[in-house]
């Protein structure tokens, strides 16, 4: 079982057929889980990585080249979603006021084996 941490979910991360459970974490920040997970953050999101550290004290490894995530049965992906931070077009960091006013949400996606019959192709 592997555990990953990132800022987004892509369809290509999942097996062709699988079940997935998503749970939003409320009431605590999984700092130790995030710091020990395989980081798949992109170096171009350094300002968001810095905001995560500033707000929660979480230190995330930023790989030179993010790994290709290929989730399997039992794997987990912790995703941090941020709402309220502006797009940085003319600067490279957020102000403390911007970080304090943003909403950070953590979700865990857990992958399971496919438990459903394969659908038949539709005739159009």
C-alpha cells in the first residue's frame, strides 16, 4: 500500500476499473501522514507549498520531477484543495492575509479493486 500527497486528482492516476472512496478530513490536519507520503506536488506550485507550510507547519518534499502516480488496490491519495488564494500573475508568493483568509480542505481517496461488472458498449 502506498500513500501519496498532492494538490489535484487526475483520471490517469486510477486503474481502468476500480472502486474509490473519498473522505473529507474534518477536525484535524494529517501532518504526519502528509509529510511521510510520496509527494506528487509540482515545483511550479511553490507558493501553495509555502502557504501549506506557513499555515500548518507541514513540510512537503518537492521533487524535481513529480512521479507518475499509478494508484492500485489499497493505495491512498491525500489531496489538499485551496479556495480563496488568488492566481499569482505578477508575484511569486502569497501575503499572510491571503493565506489566513483562504480555505484549506484535505480529502483522502482510497482505491479498491473493481467490484462491478464491466459495462457493455453502447450501440449508437
